[in-house]
């Protein structure tokens, strides 16, 4: 073979894309699979950590509250309650994560401070789940997550008065189905959960006053502020979806109700405290007119200027609805973008747990 012939064959080989593609694929495919497996493991671990953190925080808070409320509850009974409560919180995760398991440790300390009993509860969890198949081939069999939630209860200084209004969208789109059920049904469930948390935290009805208003094209109905949260439960249970959307007058009712002098007087008479004022503003859509966005934003500005804390929940809402609620929230963490029914219920639950700090407060 001459030198020129050899050079021609080399050039032909270099131009042969079939062989080159097979070689590159043989090198890159394992790399892509490994990278995808790593991303999946990281995503699953972050999701698992968030869900476990919410679970341990809830368990610690619930246990501290129960210790405060039940004088005859022993520490061993309280630990058993915390473990059982935690198990219920993570029950859905059993199917969400392959090989999921938890190992909880509950610590409870009784502190006597100037004759008052303060309960400090810590719930620590070591959680594990199976790694992805690719990660297992690389020798990583399990993914481990450790979280801790702490709560303190029983201190009078931790108690505080609260006036809260719920501003609830009941427009026609709330009749639509999401996740197999009507959105109005999910809203009722979410409100019921919040009310239950308030009832547990304030069993003697001394610290929390609750009211609610519903709206479609205008303010459609309301339940005035009251010490009995069950009135709001009944109000939410009777909501029927219809009409368009205009949040202006409903938000105005909610704002004026919590900042009124009547609320101050009611709390002063019972506890001697100035109440924290909270508005929970929810929609699943957008106002029919841009002018309603403008007027609602002005009211949100007034509410925040007057010291009210505004929580907002966009329930599978379109962009303009999300933008309005994001604007109205007192802080970024007070805005919830609930894309489905489970996230709506979780948002109301989070707000309810924070409100429950009238008798318990999270310390971590």
C-alpha cells in the first residue's frame, strides 16, 4: 500500500460519522444517565427534607400544646403522642419515596420559671429512602436526611391575642374540578383544618377572634368576628360557587374588621393585650377588571400600614391573580402558590399552626 493510499483511507475513516457516533454514544450515554440519576436523587432528597421538616415542626408544636393543655399528661404519654402524630404526618411519604423509613427521637424538658411550667419539646428524625438504581450501582444504597423541630409552650409571655379574618373567593370557577374534586370542597376542607388548629390552641376561647367573608363579583356574605371559631366553620361549609370575581369589597370588609377599635376593646377586656391582626386572602382566579386589582392593592397597602399581617393563597390561579396576591402578602413567605388541593390545605394548615402560637411558639 502506498503512502497516498494509506492517507486516503485515514481520511475516509475520519469522515465516517457512523462509527464516530457509536463511539461518542458509548461514552456519553453512561455520563448522561449518571447525571440524571444524581439530579433525581438531589431533587428527591430536597423534597423529602422539606416534608420531614414540616412533619417534625407540626409534631413538636402539637405535643407542646397538648402538654400545656392537659395537666395530667405524663412525659411518656406525650412522647408516644409525638411519635404517633409524626407517623400520621409522614404516612403519605411511604408511597412517595421508595424504601422510606424514619427513626424519631423525642426529647421533652419541664422548666419551672417563676412558678410557671414551660414545656420544651424537640422531635428529631433520621429519615432514609432508597437511592436510584444508578446510584446503587455506584455503591450508594440509601439517601439519609436528618431534621429537628422544636417547640416551647406554657409560658404566659408566649401567649398573644389574635384577630383574624378569612377573605374567601367563591366565584364560579371554584365549582370546577381539580384533582378529581370541586375546588370549593377543597376550600371548605382547608378552612375546617385551620379552624380545628385554632380550637386546639385556644380551647377556652380567650385569645383568638375569627371572622370570614366570601366574594364573587362583589361581597357575597360574611360571618362577623367572634370568639367561637365554629361559626366560621359553618360559614365555610355553606359556601356555594357562582358569579364573577371582584375582591375589593370583601378585602375591605376583612381589613376593617381586624383593625377596628371593637377588636381592640374585646381583647383588652379578656386578656389586656393588643391583638395581632391577620388577614388570610385567597383566590383561584383573577378579578374581572383591572380596576379591581388597583383598588384591592390600595386596601392591601392600608392594611399593612395599619399593622395587619396579610397572608395570601393563590389556588391554581392564573398569572394576574398570582401577581395580585403576591403584591398583597406582607412578606414573600406569607404568599402561597397552591397548585392543587393538597397544597391549598397545606397552606391553610401552615397559617393555622402559626396562629396557634397563642399558646405555643416554634423556637427552631
